[in-house]
């Protein structure tokens, strides 16, 4: 079943947050999801150890560059979705994960527009695609976007990426305390207490839009084996 990886060598770009939002939303719809925690910092594994992880999310930890191909293959046989949270460096593990992906999402901070990290990832994806002799669909996801300033500067970033022929997702991930709380306190976004954290409903709405766009992208992708993702 489809493998979606989150890659950007830039630390703090929002890889782990967006990976978890997608996993949580897919799981909330009833899908079985395996998250491959390929970051030695093990943020997702730590989240999974907190209360509130739904049973239909499984987390695979302690992945190495030697084991990742086997781990992802196995996870994709046994789950409806596999989500890989990658470390914030360019490594053989990242290259291997990208090589096995049906979709690579490149979270990029909207405000600072870390073009360097994103373009490094895109080069890596293109090289892996050449090696594998297949397209590896990928798109930039603008993250940590200010809710208040929907903004001209964001449009500017989108226009620049468009001009460079880079696919940018229509949905972006807004900067919200709810996302931090989800990582820190465990469980799904929708289970956060609206009395403790503001705008949970808007955060859930944002995660739903993002997930719907990912699912639509996967549906549009015909994998080389000829199966519809
Ligand atoms: N949309 C957001 N709203 C609020 N906080 C966010 C958002 N995205 C990320 N953060 C916070 O920023 C920090 C870094 O985000 P995250 O861990 O998702 O990035 P990363 O790309 O996985 O980083 P690393 O390269 O270190 O793995 C975390 O503390 C996270 O809670
Ligand atoms: Mg991370």
C-alpha cells in the first residue's frame, strides 16, 4: 500500500508534525497506518509511548539504513498507508526511503522559505527517480504558516516555486499550538481539550484538508506495478 515520506534536510521544517497529522487523520478515518520512525531522535516513537495512540497506528522504531528497505516493504504489505518520518540530514537512509516512496512530501517553512533544503531534497528525489527508472511524485508543503497573515509573501513563495516547476500543495500547515500539544502530550488532534488549547477545531480542519489532498494525489498516481495507490 502507498508509502509517503516526509523529507527535508532542514531541521525544524515540520516533517514530524506533518507526518503525525497525516497519520492521525488517516487513522481517524479508520485506516491502518504504519509510521516508520526513521529519525534517530525518535520523536514519533516518544509520541507513541504517550497515552492516546489509536490501535490502528503502529510505529516502527530503530530503523537503520540497512533495515529500512525491509521495514518499509513489510509495513506496506500489512497496512493501508505507510508514513516515513525522516531525519533532518541527507543520508543513505533518506535516499533509500525516497526510492521506496509513492509520494515524497517536502515540508518547508512558509515564512523563511528554506529554498536550499527543499531544492536539495528535490535533487535527491530526481536522482533516485533516475536510478529507479520511474517517476517519484513529490510536492512541497508550506508549513508553520501564520494564520493571521494569509499574505502576499506566501503567494510570492508559491509563485517562485511554481516558476521553478516545483509542485506546491494547495493546502499548507498553519502555525498552531494544538500541533505542538499533540506532539508533547500524545493522542490525536481531535482529542485535545479545547479548554486547554485554542483553535483545536481549526487545527483539525487544516489536518483534514491536508490529508484529503494527499489522498487525492495518491489516487492520481499509478505505481509502476500498475496498482492504483
Ligand atoms: N505548524 C506548526 N505549528 C506549531 N508548531 C509547530 C508546527 N510545525 C512544527 N512545529 C514545532 O516546531 C518544532 C519542529 O517541528 P518538527 O519536529 O515537526 O520539525 P522536523 O522537520 O521534524 O524537525 P527535525 O529535522 O528536527 O526532525 C517542534 O517543536 C514542533 O512542535
Ligand atoms: Mg522530525
